[in-house]
C-alpha cells in the first residue's frame, strides 16, 4: 500500500513538472513574440520619425506609456496605409499626441 502511494506521488510529481515545463515554454514563446513585435515597431518608428520626434515619443513613453503606445499604433496604421510619405517631425508628432490624448482623456468631476 505504501508503494502504491509512493507511485501515485511520483506520477503526480511528474505530471506537475510536465505542466510547469509547458507553461514556461508558453511564457518564453510569448516573450519572444512580444520582443519581435517591439523590434518591428521600433524599426518602423525609426523609419517614419525624425530623431527629435523619436526622442519626444520616448519621453512620453516614460510618463504616459498607454498614450505613447496608442500614438505608435496610429503612426503604424498611417504608415501601412501609405499616408505618411515623409518623416514625421516633432511638430507633427505634437499634434498627433494632442489629438490622441484628447480622444482618450477622461475628465473627472467631483460634485458637492
């Protein structure tokens, strides 16, 4: 009987180890895909933004990462649609930032 219990424990342990290994593989794959996506996004940003605009977007990313991500996605969509023909300079990026921020901003009001 003690041998049966020990055998069951070994099977459960192997099963749990196998599940853990599968989860780790899935996490590693997700991280790899995310890193590839980031690299592609960075390459596109280098192509379509001037150095000053990239610097500004980097600073925005530090303060408001959600806003920066949305602006990056807008820029990628415009680039893929062929609407960006010349590099986006700092002033154009400011306008895009303002537009996206205005669309996503929520005003909180406290009423007494």
